[in-house]
C-alpha cells in the first residue's frame, strides 16, 4: 500500500476573535438560563426541566472555555513577542 503524501501545504489556521466569541457564547447561555428560571414550574410539569440545566451547564463550561482561550491567547502573544524560531525540517520517512 502506497503511503499518502500531501500535494499541497496545509493552509495557516484561521484566527479570529476567539476570546470574544467564547465570552459571548457564555453570556448567551447564562442569559438563557436566567430567562427560563421564572418558568421552572412549567418546565417541570412538562418534562422539559433539562432545558434549564443545559443552559446552566453551557454557562459553566463557557467559564472554563474563557479561562482556556485567554491562556491560549496570552501564550500565542508571548511566543510572537519572543521572536522568530528556526523552522522545523521535513519529517523523516
């Protein structure tokens, strides 16, 4: 079986406002949780209580995500400030 060799170099990863995106998503999950709280009884009566807890779980996981992407962003900036590094050669066969 022949080993697959890529014909083109992989493109650079797209970077966007990752911290803002994750923060916005976390805020959205928490707002959805707060909006549904007054209707707790209705959700409980109709068997949809998991909707409320899903929003809270999304907000909690979003807090972990905010911590992670802020650390990642700081590490990327720290690496860029340290100057260029030597390119790594091709991988051995």
